[in-house]
C-alpha cells in the first residue's frame, strides 16, 4: 500500500499556458513543471545525462528535449526517448486544487 503523499503548491493554473514549462522548487529539489494541453506534469529538471536544466530546452507534446546534447524524455513516464541519455527521468505526481498546482514532494517509484 502506497503511503500518503505530501504536496507543495508551486504555481497557479494561470502561470503556464499549454506548451509552456518552468522550473519550480519542491523542498530542496528543482522540478520541471509543464502544461501539456491543460494537464500539468512534473519531472526532475536536471537531465540524467549531464547537468543541464531541462526547462531551458524544448517541449514537444509530452516530450522534453535537453538543451545541452539533445537527450529527450517522456515527461509522463520518465522514459528515455532519445540518446545520449540512458537513465529514465524521475517524475512527480501533480494535482490541481482550486487554481493551485501542487507537486508531490517525492518522485514516483514507478
């Protein structure tokens, strides 16, 4: 049985339009927050290949591309979509309460 998750409010729903993303702080972690067609998704902002901020890259639907070497990740599942990355990207549960976007304080365990 999964333990109850703690959430942190990181944005308002009006802060990100569809197709936009930004880095937010969740505890000590920097997490990427993206609006994919009205659905908010959260993922580790640091590429698993190199030390680069994924929110400084490009987003295409639910895939984010690293600005450094072009590694790409599915931000729903964390799966690697293209090399040079080989390690999946941690993702986080997200919920919307009123107009607050909240991100779980620990990543999904898959």
